[in-house]
């Protein structure tokens, strides 16, 4: 997964949950300490709605009524685009292909 993909998914996770610990980000995306610092720096610099929670994690202080399409995970976006897509937790596939 590219840096940008991890960044987008981390932001979506933060917007959905309201707060995310640094340990959860490391576990979710298998990040080493340096990579985590890069993700953290990018989120804190780029999004004024993100703040550090006493060195333990990130807090989303912005509006969470709608997560922009850009930040939806690919599987979620597929479900929105094509309602006949089934998501089995690993990969989306169509009803016709399930056979």
C-alpha cells in the first residue's frame, strides 16, 4: 500500500471514530515508528481538524457528517457505486461471479 493510500485510510478511520491511538494506527497498517511519524506529521500539518491527544493518538475535531469519497476504502466505494456488489470481508465480488 502506498503512503497516500495509508494516509487516506487513516484519515477515514479517524473521521469515523473521532479518535485513534498511535498504536492502533501502527497495528492496522503495520507501520514502523518512522512511518508512523510521517503519517502523523502529514495529518497534523495538512488537516487543521486533526490534533494530537497528549502524544497518545489523534483526535478529529471536524464535522463527521459526510466522509468525502476520496477517503472511502476501495471496497466501501465499490458498494456505493454498485449496490449488487457483495463484500465478504476480503474482496468485493459480484453476485453473478459468486455462483
